C-alpha cells in the first residue's frame, strides 16, 4: 500500500475543502503533527482515523485509495446511488423511468 500517495490524496482533498492541517486534525481528534505525518506518508493511520478523515472531508474512503474510481459494476452502482442522494422524490422517479427505458432498449438490442 502506498501511504505517500494516500496522504497526498488526503492533502489534495483537504486543500480543496479550504481546510488547514490544524482544522482537519482537530475535527478528526488527532494532533497536527500526526496529520502532517499522514499526508507525507511517514506514518500508517488506523482504520478509525482513516474513516474519520473520510467523514470529515465528506468523501468515500476509496477516494483516498485510488486516483480514479475503480471501474466495475459495484463502483458504478455506488456512484449512481450517490448522485441520487441529492435528488428530490420527483427527480428520482423521472430518473427511474429513464433507467427503465434505457434497460429495455439495451435488452431489445441484444
């Protein structure tokens, strides 16, 4: 596992959120030094800290692990579910109809 790459992804997301190391460390309940060591790959973080960082930065943990989301059915389904979270009920119903129509079209062309 490339802890340096993970740390750099955390740093990039933290900066995009406009947070300092101190602010993020405080939210997660760790020292600023520990936060710095995580971002530079000089320490391995525990699973609870890993999860807390993702929660504080409002990202999925796989965003720390991969530069790009892993390809595959489960990743696509998770991404779609995330997109639907911010939709209203009427919007979800319209999207459901669109998905049904697309699926029927695919099956008709098989």
